[in-house]
C-alpha cells in the first residue's frame, strides 16, 4: 500500500467521528483505531517532578482559626480574599521572634501590612487592598505558598 | 565624602539614579524607600554613608564602615509582574558583577541567588524588599551593599568577606563604581522587560556551582544534592536522588 495513501487514511480517521476503521487490500490489512478512552497516551508527562520547597521546621506562630460559626454567617460576597502575588514562603511576622502583623478579628485598613512572602532573597510585604476585619488566616506560618493562593479572608461589610 | 558631581558625570541612565538622595546615616536604605510613600519617583537611588541597622535575610546584620563602602537602594515603582521580581534579583547581582569585571578586571563568581564573590569571599550582598497590594507588586527596592575600600574585616562571618581594595590592591572611586553599577542595572532592567533568557544565561555563566554537589542550609534543615540549574523563574533546581526539587531560599555552599 502506498505510504501516502496510508497517511491520508490516518488523517481522514483523525478528523472524523470514526473511532475504528479497517481496510483490506490483498493480503495487507490496515486497522486504524482512535482509542478515545486512552487519552493518557497523548498527555505530556512533566519531565521534572517538583516537590515541596524547604520549610522552616519550627513554626513559631500557630495558625489561629476563627470559630466556624462566624464564617458560615457571612455571605461569600462580603468576604474578600487576599492572594499571594509570588511563589514563596509565608510569614506572619517580620522576624521569627516578633509579634504577627495581624490576628483574626483585627480591623484593618487599605495599606495595612498583613504578612511577608519570601522567595530567593526577596521579601515581599503584602498589604491589604480593602478595609475590613480579618475573618480567617488560611495558611500556617512558615509554609510554602503558590502564586495566587488565598492567604486571608477579610470581611468588608 | 561622596562626590556627587563625579558620580553624576559618569551616570549614563534614563531614570535609574536620576533622582539621587545622599544621606549620612539612616536605619536602612531599603526600609526608608519601601515605607516612605512620598518617595515616588521611579528609579530613585538612596545612598547612605552609614546604616544603623543594615540587614540581610533573617534579620542578619550588614555591617559596613562609614564612608568606605557603598550601601544603597534602588526604588522601582512601576508595576512588576511576579516572576520579574526574581529576575531583577538575579539581574542586580549581575550588574554588580559586570561592574567589578569592567572596572577592576576581578574574577567574579555569583552565588545563588544574588551574592557576589571574589576569590570565594563575599564582596557584595543584595536584599530585595517589595510591597504588594492585592496581587500586584507596586513598590520594589533593590538594596545593594558592596565592600569597597574597607581594609579589613575583624570578626567571625559565615562567609569570609573581602573588599575591592583587598582584591584590587588599591583604593577605588566609589562614585565611578556606583555609576557603573547603575548603568549596568538599567540595561539589564530593560532587557528583562523584553526577555529574561539572556540575563539568566549571563547569570549562569558566572555561577560556578552549577553541576556541583552542594548543600542548602535553612535554619536546622540541610538538603544535599546536585545543583542542576536555575529555572526560568530563577529558582534553584536541586537534584536529590532521581528527583528534582525546586528551591526557593536557603544558604548554598559546596558539599
């Protein structure tokens, strides 16, 4: 069979709704099958497996959770999420022995510093972009955070 | 005394250092530029002859004799995309390295993420601080300390320090050095805005630890592996067994 014909057949099957196709010419039998269930064959495997970055083992400041009742009462639209602008490690205080910038229940204004996220030798202070009250701190001190990961819930009512 | 005229003659930038503030003594040039919001000119450079509380990561101190060295910060207030901040981090150390090569032909080595070494000793340290509102970084300061004309460094250090004077065997003009660094930094900054590939490669070429067995120390945790490379965001890729770990911070040294 002409290789070009074979290519054409494959392309035709590829672009159609047909999942299985076979043709016989003399003693040559060609079977083209689109196994749609076996999608894994076509997915790319990431060549590099990233694991979690180094984490400070002694988390000095424990995460403070607000009572869950309080959260349920809030409607979602009143709660503003502050997200991390960078990948790095989340710190609630300016230094290991210092007090946290904010606690649950604190009233804050636009520009209040909430935390630091560090990556490489870059310390990024995250300021609140709204006025409100801290309802929940979503990440534990000294743990890694991803880009765009929510860090704080702020009630803006 | 720092001669501003001599510095100004050599400065060849569009905006970096065009607004120049000279100060005898401050707590920290980084803190002042980051927190005082009335500094609002992009590219402002604040030079202090002495910092009362100059610092590095983890509140480590940066001690520098008054009037002999360079301690300064560069303010960037244009909106900075998240991964660009890491590029600026590497780019700043490259700007210092190039200045030391161009002016004094020193054999410079870069240590991840942004230490500048000569003869395996630390000649410059950089600390970047930024602030973001919502999810955007809106102010970023690049704090650079360079040991210039300090003759000796009594005391104990994690990495032995050195100065240009010790390596070049002569005192040098701080004014000329500062302008050369700022000139380089602006070129790098413009390049990074377009494409980071060249800057990342220039950085790689000066990092002697890529391919070596290293250890990364952070607090009481030690991670051993092979320094594979840096990724496109500037993070260190450490090969531990068959796995690659992405490293965000820590002190890197040869194993």
